[in-house]
C-alpha cells in the first residue's frame, strides 16, 4: 500500500503527516478536553474527599521568586512532583505525616511548569512551610554547612540580595501548600 | 516481478549509481560550512560538558560566578550538543547525501550558505542568552522566543532546499535515506512548534504534556530519523554492500512514523497526569521495539559476511557500534516506561546514562562516521590520519561505555535507595560520589575522542589546500 511512497513525494508527505497527526492530536489536544483536572484549579472543602484547601495564584513577589528559580536552573536538579509511589509520599512528608500525592489541579497556574526530570537534590513539591527564612539564608550561603555531603553550590548573589532572597523564599513557601495536609505551620506562628 | 526489480534498484542507489555522480556535479559548500561549524561547537561544548561533570565532584568549582553555575551551564551543554553539534552535523550530512541520492545538484547553495550563517547566529545567541539566565524554563526549549523564531526560519530554509532538490531528482525511486530525511524535515517542524510555541498558550500539566511531547520527539522524530537516514546511506556505502531488505526498511519507517509521537507523556509516569494517558504512552513505548528492531535487523543482515571490514574501516566501526548502542538505548526506553521499572529508574542518574547512549553513543557515532566519510571526498583529499581516527573511536567507545555503564549502575542503586524512605536523601547523594568520579574520568576520555576527531578533520581540510588528490581514492574506497 505504501509502496507508492517510494516514487511519489507528494503521496509520501501526505502519508507521513497523517500517521504523525493521529498520535500527535490524540495525545496533546484531546487529553485536556477529557480530563478537567488539568485546567480546573484545586478546591476541596469536604474532608471526606481527601485533603481540603484551595489553589491560589501567586502574588507579585512570589512570581518574582519563581522567575529566579527558573533563571538559576533550580529545576534541573529539583523535581516538583510527589509521585504515586509510597516512598515519595514519605519523603515529601513532614514529622511523621505523609504528603498527599501531587494532582494536576494543583499546578493549573504554573507557567512554565517545573515538574522536572531529574532529582539530583530532593523533591520540592511539598517543601513550603518546612524551613524558615534563617534556614534558607544559611543554606543559600553554603548548603553543605547545613547538610553535610550536599553537592548543591552556594548562591551568594541571591543570599546577598535582600529583595531576591525574600522573593525566592516567598515562592518556596507556597510549594505544595494548596492542600492542607499537615498540622498547621511549623515555624510561621 | 517488475516491482521487485525497481525496489532492488532503490536499494542499490547508494552503492552504484550515485557514486558516479558524486565527484563531479556537487559543490558541497553548504555541507562543508555546516560540518566545520558543528565540529567547532562539538569541541567547545565538550569543555562545558567536562565543567559540569566536574561540578558533581567539586561542588564549589567555579561556583561563585553566576554565569558559570551548574544551572546555567547545563542547558548550554544540552542545547550546544543537540543543536550546535549534532543537528548541525546531521544537516551537513543531509546536504551531502540528498543531492547524491537524487542525482542532481543541491537546489540552491546560496540558500544553503544563508541557512548556515543563520544557524551560527542562533547558536551564538543561545550561548549568550543561556549564560545570562534568559531561560524559558522548558527542557530542550530553553531558548528565548526570538531565537525560536529564527530556528523556525532556518528550518524552513533547510527543508525547502532539500525538498526542491528532491522534486528535481533524476532517479524516480527514492531510497530509504530520502524518506528519513523528508520525515525529519516534516515532523521536526511540527514537533518544534509544539514544544516552543504551543506551550506558550498552556499552563501546568497541559503545558508539561506539550513540553514532553517535544522533548521526547526531539530525540524520536528529529535525531532518530536523521540518524537513520545517515546509517541507511553510509552502512551500505562504506562497506560497498547492498542493503539487506527494502521491505524491512519500509516496515521500520512507517511504524516509526505512526508510533513515536504517542510516547511523550511517559516522562510523567507516576506523576500528576491522567493514569489512562500514562497507560497509552506505555503501550506505544513498548511498540517502539518494532521500528527499532526492523532497522537494526536490516543493518546487521547487511553486514552479514562483511564484518571483517570493520578491522580497517573507521567509519564502519562508528556506524556499527552506533547501531548496537541504538538497539540498547531503544530497548531501555520501552523498559523504562513499564511502571515497575519506572518506579526505580525515573529521575535518577540512570536517565543521563540512557540519554547519552542515544545522543552520543548512537546518533553522534553515526554523524562522526558520516563526517569521516564525507570530508576527504568533498575536499578531494585523503584523511589526515587513519591511526588518529582509530584513536578517536576507541576513546569515544571506552569513555562512552564508562559513562553509560556507571550511570546505569549508580542510577539503579540510587532508585532502590529512594524507594526505602528509611534512608535519608542526603545519604543517597553521598553514595553516588564514586559514580560521579568515574563519570568525570570517562568524560576526559570522551573529550580526548572529540579532540582527536576534530583535529583529524581540520587537519584534513587544511592539508587539502594545494594538494589536489584526485577523486580516485575516494571512489575506490567507496
């Protein structure tokens, strides 16, 4: 059937594109139409349906912090997804409470998305609220001081810039907080 | 009966007919310029590769200068190798192969030269913007929008030139390499638009899904088909043996055209994306074994009774070890997509081991083989040194294996540790340090391969000035 494509370039082009577009459209355009959770922000008020909470868009300072996270390439080493693996829910957990798995509706406002592909450092999908500003200050100055053996490089130009530092920390404190999944605020109050 | 004959014809083009024309009508200015610049980037970005490998061993190395941190050098390494070296070298080889398989000159050398200039402007722009941290935040699509637009323009110029060459062709039957060249041009256009432009209109998981469609198909529908175009051309050509089966190459091509595009979301297995989509991508990922095995079986069968040629033929060494790496990497891919395996290897150091085997072990080996074959012919001279070429092969092979194998072992080990939450995360980092030392050492070997390769090619080109060796040895060796 496709032997015609050996001789006829126009037929070839049509066949190559049709075959490509079947899978191309079905896997990119169609899924968000079928699964509402890709585009509908997370909101749950009923504890019977799992963790409660509401996804809020980031404010201006948090967005600035997110831009720094993108600029410095933090996402090359830190993923932002608690996967459907028991170990992930434990590792993202805090003080004996397991973290809920990440769901698409928690990321609706993310642009660019920062799910990541490589975990050279720990996952950050539920890091919000775990460490206070002083901890982050010491950590950005020299991570290995706080975590011996860490290979994360120091970021003095962020630690020494009060505005950038505050923005980045403000962003990180939002990570994973749309779901109320653990006793309130370990340090904030 | 008649059909069989014509098909036979198509299979023989690279061995017989095209060779007659190859030394007479072609100017190859564009091919030369793309090739030279790609090799220069191979060398420069090779240094960056060593720097980032060193940062795993010495975390504070060059760490206080923002432009030289890991987070900025890594995208430069990835983009530089993918687009500065590999794609540019692949394009050079397409500018060389396509006119020969068509029996006509390239449609326009002027357009080709303009494409080469634009391509270099893009790569230099990429260096500046990535070091400055002007990063869009999408893997493989880091470059800022103006450069994305320039890439599209360059790709249209490249595609138009080759398609018009094909439209003017003298031979009616199109050999496999031409299909793969055309497939690359067409699919890349849409894959690139998805990853760099469609993503602008999406957020969250929807955007990630488009991003992975691009990331996966940048390898699967750009580097794979153009790499196979090269392999299908140079394996029969350099061993002077006709391709084993035309039918098998058809099965390989058309199944690749259908299957590859479905698999992007396998980068999100266990992640926050619909389970049914994960299952679909797993099914199609496993089906990838069909196009892969069709191509690999064809190459191995072509070499049947000809393996002794590997002893003296450096191009063939690169090509056939590239085929083995292609088989291995494409066996790993479908296996990674299985949920049970994915739970261990995903996000670990296994993945760079896998990715480097595809892009370096398979597709760069094909490109290097093509360069070794093409350069003496287009510059009408002999290769500067066969011994040095042999050295480059062994340095790449040993360095590459050292890199791939240690990262697989380390990645698997890391994945098992991650799945035991009793082990603190930092202990899984410390455990990997010996792996990263070995990776750096292997990196030095591979860089030695780059130096030997680049020096050999450049010395051949420089040496060709003034000593016009006739096309004779080239044709005889072919």
